[in-house]
C-alpha cells in the first residue's frame, strides 16, 4: 500500500499550494472568443492538480492544447492549425483569442497574457496562417492593466509568456512499437516479408541482443542503421508501477528503437519466476502506465504537466492508484498538473477545487467551476451519481432544501440527493426510521430534522462513552432525542447486542442527523419573505408562522370568509412564497453548508 492515501496527499498539496510553493503557476484561463466556448468562459486553477471533465465534444482536449501554448517556447499553432478542410474562423471584429494569468514575481503583480490568432506574413519568408501573437492588453476583454501601465512596470507594452516548461501526454496515442506497427501500419510494398508476423520475428532478434547485453545496440546497413537505446527502470519506479497495476514485476526495461520503420518503444517485463515478455503479450494499459510512470520520473520541477485521458485501458482500481502517484509526484516536484478525463474513479478522488466540468447549453460550452464529483457525474453520465437520500419531517422542509440546492448551485448539484418527507413527524423518525437505519449500517441515509429538534448540547460521540457507562446509554440517547425514549426491546434477550444497538444508534445520530435553520420550515419562509402580504400578516399574527401562511394562501387563492383552504392549496402557496425569497439569505447558506457536510462524508 502507498505510504499516504490520496486524501492525505491532497491535504498536503492543499497546504503547500496555500504556501505558494508552486509558483510560477497559471492562475486562470479565459476565452473572450475561442472555439464554441461561451463568451468570457473562464477556468480558475486553485489547486495544483486540475481535472477537466465533461461529455465528448465539450473541448476538454482543447483546454490542454491551449495551456500548452501558454508556455514560453511553445505555440498553440503546433497543435491547432487550419487546413483546406478545417479552418479557424475569426470573428468579424477582433480575433480568436484567449487570456491567461500568472503571478509575476519580479514586478509583484498578476500578469495577464493575451494570445491572438492571426495570419503572419514576413517579407521573403514563409506565411504562417496560424500565428499566435502575444498582444497588447484588451480593455474590451476586461484586462486589468493597459499597455502604458505595463510599460511603466516592465518597459514593454505586453506581458511575456509564463516561464514554465510543459509536457503533454495523450494516453490515446501512447502506443507501443508493436501495437502501432501490427495494428495500424501496412507492410511496405517492397518488403521481403509476406506477413507482419515474420517481419516482427526478424526484427525481434535485434531487441533480444540489446536485452542480453543490457545496453544500446546499433546495426548499420547501406545508407541507414537500426538503433536501440536501452533503459532499465529503477527498483523504486518498478515498485510504483507494481502498486498502480497490482503486479509483481521484478524488473522492467525500455527499448527505444526504429526497428519497425519509425521511432517507437518496446517494454520488456521480467516476473519473479524468470519469465520475460514484451507489450506484444501484455495489455495496452500496462504499456501506458509504464511509459507514464517513466515520464513522470523524468519530468523536471515546476513543469506544467498536461495528461489527456489517463484512464484509457485501465481498471478503476489502477486509475485510483495512478492518481495517488500523480499526487505524490506533483507534491515532490511542485508541478502544475491538468488532466482531461471521463473517469468517475479519478474524479471522485479529487477535491471540489480541482474539478472543472465543461457542458453544452445547446449553443455554446459553459464551464462549471469547483464541482462536487456527483455534480460532475451528472453532466457526464447521470447513472454514475451516488445519491444521498435525505429524509425530512414534512414535505415543506424537503421542498425548501431541494429548492436551495437547485437555485443556489445547479441541477447537477441538486441531483446528488433524493428528497423524502416521512410520515409520523420527528417522533417516528427517531423511534423507527433512525433505529432501522442505524442497525442496518445505512451510509447513504441522512435525516434533516426541523430546528426545534436540536439538542442543546449537540451530538454525543459514542466512542467517548466508556464501557463502564453502558448502563447510562438510555439516558444519553434521551439527551439526543430531547427526552424521547427509544425502544430496543427486540434485542432484549441479548444484552450485548442491545448495547451494541444503542451505540450504533448514537454513532448514526452523530454522523447522519442534521438540523435545518430556525424552529420550523414555515419560519424560514416567513422570516425571509419580502412579500407585502406575508409581512402584513406577520405584523398581526406574530410568530404563528403556520397561520400566517394559511392566511396568505387564503387571500392569494381568492377564498371568501369561511371557505376552507386545503393542505394541498396551502402547500402550493408555500412554494410560491419560497420562489419569491431573496437568494443567498443566511438560512439558505446554512442549508447549503449542511448539504456540503453530507457530501463531504464518504459513502
């Protein structure tokens, strides 16, 4: 097992990031006019590792390519360029462009770099139709400093690109020499071999020679040569690969060669029984992990590391181990890492600050920042959402909570929960439903009681109760339930089982029971409402919140004196009052914090 779990390494990364040890660091990326991103779409990088996710066609890989073009010595034009059949269409006014920022340590200010796409023509030189120019700041794009202010600081009219090296790894293109030749390339027309297998058998003898000699190999012929560069991975690196893949390799060698007519790599793996095999007998996931681990080992400090779809051909458990190792290398080498992925196994390992979700609103691509994993899954594939079940005393409490989740966040956030009012009120919840959930070990059930059920001294952790006080468990439970006695008589024939049931009940109460703000859900509506009729009845009826909403419903529905207003009609008007409440009021924020606490608790 790794020395630290991913969660522990994330905590260490968070602390190191807060201390500023990852500078220079790209802080944000903005798209004033870029592909089909919504105008002004933005990604903030607030954690050393960023996960870009979303359905196919939402420009995840484009974000990685754009970041590649942010670094000195790199250009987006190397990866994104126009042709006769694919053109980069600039707007009528201005150009296709993006902006990114970083902290300029020399001048102690945040620098914003504007990159514009344009056609570049030089006298006597080649025409570059896809030149990305570092341009003067654009006021229309909301850049902070103008050219004159930048010149006063730096002597130039625009900021330089960030001084940071960059590596882009695309797992989809991480093919071994064998796979690339055998599955994707034809034999040359003038080949003396009738079959690819015979060709590979003949060239494999040269690989065998390099392995026997454990060194580089060269064979000259005519006007060319076959070359093999031999590399043995360290024992530490082999141990990392074994951890990721769940294997027991004793040694791994890489052979970089041109034996198949192109520059490629072959992996030779040795097992404990002395067996050797290459990627021809291994899975594509094995080769990809070995190559990624070796590249991570070679990456210099402070690198911008861009990884496209690392989950390719990997089992979910291997994906989790891989992200754990990426966290370790990021911390050791102070890297900035951006990963494009669809993988729930990778996303659910990451903190909110790391997850950015791209989604289509029909006309353009929007960016959702700082997502919960379940929120991201909603936009990738709703079937992957692990929902928490929320239970309430009545349907108004459930309605308020669901409304807050949708309006203060979004549908994806709200979809991480299901909302269930229960019959019988708080006494049934405490005496029946929580008893059942606590004994069954339910981890996805949470109970949001009205605020008037809050115990004055908070919750009690059963771990803090010594075994010598087991005879006091009934009294302690009554403190939690505000005097309600809980019946554990079904276990009375076995005292040890009864004690365990009571402790389980307290433990469940500690972690799975929460309290809504104010005394009742009706109070939440009335005290936050700015509707004139609600305020008027509040002045007359005081704190009789149920009656206030009853009278409001009676009036809004045009009822005459003496005409009955049904519970269903009152609930309809309660929903209308809820929709009218000011956003982000303190009660809403308290409910959001409860939901966040529930999401932070692993299932």
